[in-house]
C-alpha cells in the first residue's frame, strides 16, 4: 500500500551542485541494515522534475541517503509485469 507521508526535503551539496529530493510517497521498507539504515521504495521528485520511483537506503531521520536505483513510472510498470 502506498502511504502519503509528510514531504521530506533534502538538499545535498556536491561541490557546486545542489540537489533537492522530495519524498512524495513512501511505498515500503524492504529491510533494515545492522547500522539502522532502511532500504525503502519511495516516489521522489528531484530538482522539481517528474516524480520517479527509487529504491534507496536512508538513515532513520532521512537526513542522509545511500546509493540507489531510479525507475521511471514506465520502467516500474514493466518490472511489475515480469
């Protein structure tokens, strides 16, 4: 079930590049690592672009993120049909 959560806005500074991540919907927690980070599936918006699905690890308060996989809505539909 998709849950609408309070919008989480994260600004990541990478050199001169600033990215804004908005977690629009939390879909599921996949697992929790020994360090407390959760691997989640979320619908996110990056820099006000079209929302996409992401599978990514997050710390407990969503202030830090790990590497992830991004899927467009069409790619997610294709994955669901496999």
